[in-house]
C-alpha cells in the first residue's frame, strides 16, 4: 500500500527536484517499482516512466528508462499491459525519436495488438491512429 502510494507521486516529485537527484534517487526507485511483486504497483509506474523520461537527457533516457518501458510492455499481468496499451502514444514519445527506439516500440505495439487478453487488444486498437502518426508513414505501412 505504501509502495503503491509512493509510486503514484513519484513522477510529480521528480519534476520538482534537481536532475542529479532524479538520476541518483528517482530513476533507481522507479526501476525497482517496475519489478514489484504487486501488479497494482507496476501499473502505476507506466505514467511515471513517461513523466521521468521527459525530464531526462536522451542518453540517460535510453540507458535508464527504456529498459523499464520495455519490461512494462511485456509484463505478465494483463492489467499492466492494458495500462501500457492505453498510454502507448505517450510512452512512444517518451522513448524518443531515435529510429531504433521507434522500431522497438512499434514491434511491442504489434504484440499488444495480438495480446491474449481482449481488453489489452481493445486498448491498443483504440490507439492505432495516434501511434501511426508518431511512427510515420513508412514504419506504419511496414509494421501495422
């Protein structure tokens, strides 16, 4: 319960502290929360990944946040994958505009569209237009 409450405020807290503390305190804490045993904690980290990624330099984002985003996208809990599908356009933007990151995110999106849970597929399908716009014409026609 405490981890869940802390997780809800982590992104907001990160936005008001200096960069050094975000990197030394917030990013490691968020990384641990993405691996928490409770799916209710992990699903709350989805929005935090977006908030924290937007605060980081591109090289720090790629090294520290992208692995957390990728792990959440492939989470064993359908509730976490549902949240990822629902927030996927924001996650894709947070992953950055680097070509390899966009390719990886689109590959994950295709997996969400083929998920075993109908709720996850539905949430992903509702975001196709937004994701296609972010991906660009070529990547969209190749992958989606």
